[in-house]
């Protein structure tokens, strides 16, 4: 991450604390785990809460063409930075709660940098319901968390009938995190 990206992140953290709740941008170790199962030949990817683009870069580095990556970000300053950093990237300035309306079909994964646990249950439900409308069968919703519990509320997991796997703890992240991959059984 460049110094200017870090400065933008910290500035937005101070100006918009209700939108930017992470203590620091995602580390390259966390980003690598988030995108570990992304396959360049398996279809488009949707990213939620793209921020300054650390996870975006990791997705592109896995071989996903910018035209096949759709990054959703609410913060207009972050959207401007993403467009400048990744010129062919599909940047959608919108709420992640509207992901179900995104004109993308058959996504292989939705990769989220959102502070999901700090969101109201109704918004979590909208995000996860919309996610599974955009994913192809067998596609996954990838979400990290700093805490010991799954980052999707139990009520939402049960309503959607989600299964999940969890990664080992990524110690080289501030704070340490785990990555969950949620899927819907066929």
C-alpha cells in the first residue's frame, strides 16, 4: 500500500468513522487468504467494500481480468482512488445492500471487506440474500472477521441454509483475522 493510500484510508477513518471501521487496511497475508480460491477461468468476481484496493489488487493478481471484477464501494473518495489505480475495473458506487441489483450473473465469488458484524441484521440479510442471487451454484461468499465467531449472524445463516469453512488465524494482519467461506448447499 502506498503512503497516499494509507493517508486516504486514515483520513476517511477520521472523517467517516461509521463507514470505515477497520483499524488498518487489510494486510497482504489476509488478502492472499481471501483470494486463495479465486480461479481466473471460473467467471466474474464481485468485491464488497473495496476501500483503497488492497483486496482488489490481490484479486487482479490472481489473474481475474479487470473487466470481470465488479467492486462495490460507497465512499466516493475510495471510488475515485480505485478508478485511478485500476482503470478498467468496474467500480460501482453503491451500498453493498444493493448487490442483488448488480447486473452480474454467475459470479464465482463475492469477496467482502465489509465490517459485516457491525451492521444491522436487516442489512446483513440484504447483502447475503443479494450475494447468493449473483453467485453461480457452488459459488462462495468470502468474509474475514477479527473475532472468534462466524461473521454472518446466526439468523441469516439459518434463513439461507449456509455452510462454511474457516481458515487458520492470519497473525500478520492488524488485528489478526480469520477468513470464512460461506456456500449454499445445492
